[in-house]
C-alpha cells in the first residue's frame, strides 16, 4: 500500500510579508513603565491633552519618580506634571462647560513642580486600582505666544507597592500576575513535552492518514509555546527595570499571530473540504480539496483579511499583549471576523452532522465542531464578559482566558486526530476523501 500525502494549498508570499510587518509594528511600539525622553514645550502646546504616560496605580504607597538633567531650563519654563484619574479626566473632557486650557489643568488631582534633579510623588489612598494620566505642562502650554526653548531630558519611573508595601513593583495593576502566569504556562508546556513529545514524534514519523494534520497542529502548538516563553522572558526583564525586552515582547506577539493564522488555515481547510465534499458527492469521485480553486480562494482571502486586521490592530495599540481589548475599530472587526468564522463553520458542520448516519463519524464531526467553536469564540466571549469587570481586570481576564481556552481546543483536536478509531474510520469509510489526509485511487481499508 503506497501512502500519498495531502498538503495544504500554498499561501501567497504576501502572507509572509504581512508577518514581517507585524513584527516591525510590534518593535516600533515597544515601551515600558520606565520612560526616557524629553519634555518639549512645542509638543505640549500643540497637543496639550495628550498624556506623556498612563499607569494603573494601586495601594497606598505608589510612587512616580522623575529625574531630569537640565534643572535650570525646567525652572525657567515653570515645568510641572499634572496627574488626573482617568474617570475624572473623561468627565472633564465631556463636560458641557467650556473650560479653558488653564482651568482644565488646574483641576488635576495631583501636581508636581519639576525643579530638582530627582523628585518623587506619592500616590496614596487609592480605594481600588485605577488608571492615571500624567501630563506635562509649562508656561508655554496654554499661551498663544511661544519662543523656542531647550527640551528637558527626563527619566520617569512609575512604581506600585510590592507585597511588603515598598514601591518597587514596575507592573501596573492590569499587568500584575501575568509574569507568574506565563511562568506556570511555560512550566506546563515543558512537563507536557517531556511526557508526550517522543510518542507524538513517533506517530508523526509513521506518516499515517493524519500526518499532515498533526504536523500543522504541532507547529501551531510550538509557536504558542514559543510565544509563552518569549512573554515570560519579557516580563522577567520588565520586573527588574520597567522596560523589559521589547524584542522578546514583539517576538511573542509574532509567534502568537503566526499560530493563529496557522490554526485558522487548518480548521478552515478541514471544514471547507468536508462541506464542498458533501456538495460534490454526486459526482461520484473522490474530492481533492487542495486542487479546488473555490475553497483555496476562500481560505486565502480569510487568512489575508485576518492578517490585515492583526497588522492594523498592532498599529492602533502598541502595548505588548497578544489579546487586545476591543477598544479600537481593528479589534472590533477582528472579533467580528472570528464570530462570523465560528458561525459559518458551525453551520457547515451542522449540515454534515444532521445528514450523517454513522454514529462514529457523527461523533467525530461533533467533537471537531466543539474545538472549532471554542477556538474562535473564546476571545469574543471573554472580551464581552470582561466589560462587566473593572478596567484593570479586563486584560488579564482576556489574556489568561483565551490562552487556556485555546490550549483546551488544541488538546481536543490532538485527542481527536490521535484516536485511531475515529479519524481512521472516518477517513477510510467516507465516500469522499477527507482533506489533509491520504488519497487512494480505489477504496481500500488501510491498516496501521
């Protein structure tokens, strides 16, 4: 018996160019909670409502530390930092009263006059974690007359209290706990690899009917593990200096994005193959999915669309986290795309399940449908649920929840495709050759 492998249709080179753009977007947007740069009067005057920093303080001894080099210039320009609570700032911006520039900044909850080489401002009595905006203001910010002046070089460190109450924690309230989560996730990947890697490799080497599916699924899993490890390295460095390893943060996002595209292409390929196979069943010949222009075109269009939205999202929100809250238009469209994909695949699989007579094959399709729905709907559902929580809890809920749900989805798929009885019976007994499996010119029952 000669095995013939099935392969996914090749995606155009544009896909890989898009991925390089994703990496660049993540790298350009690198940042942290230790900020370095220059306070420019021209920029503050041009965009007075643009904060120089935002941070989610918590506890009673949070600290904002500022170090400057040219004190004389700061004193001459009457440089100040104004801190607003996010809710109060939004109320002020949406107020019916037409406040002048000076009046708005005078309502700041905290103000620091920048006139020393190093200064600390304690943010205390915070009932619950909340986002604060930091604005730079000087005597030219709200005035019409402006004369060129030297920028004030600065270093700003934003700190929260640690477990002992000392202001040494670089993580904002929305990021606290993610370092420990990624450590546990990497540890779980390592232990799982030690237990199952050898047997999985041997199964893939056998080049059975599920060879291509397992290979694509394993590559996606390795990318997920690589993303978790890169995130752990980034957060480990971040905990020490508030800057982290921006390249590792960008690499983590890139690995996750490639994994998302890989899984999208795999699930869409399988489902489209089965659906189109059912439609062409009357032709009385085995379906070769990867040579079908219609299904190939649909898969490529969806993959390119998701890649474009992911790039757009990266430029909208440059913070290092793989699952962004749905504040921007790109994030909203991305969530909408995932919902549409889940509904489309569920509808296609439902049609197959309702007409399927074999209990074994029906069980196979139902399990596959559960994995698809969990993979695509976990992010939209968690993003919706997170709305009822406070702002500092939302990102953690989405990030941790999506990673765990997608891990469960991968486990379901592994159990499904490694089950010799289910996938074997479906692929060998079906009158239509399944996509991503082996093909034969005549019907025959294969054996392991």
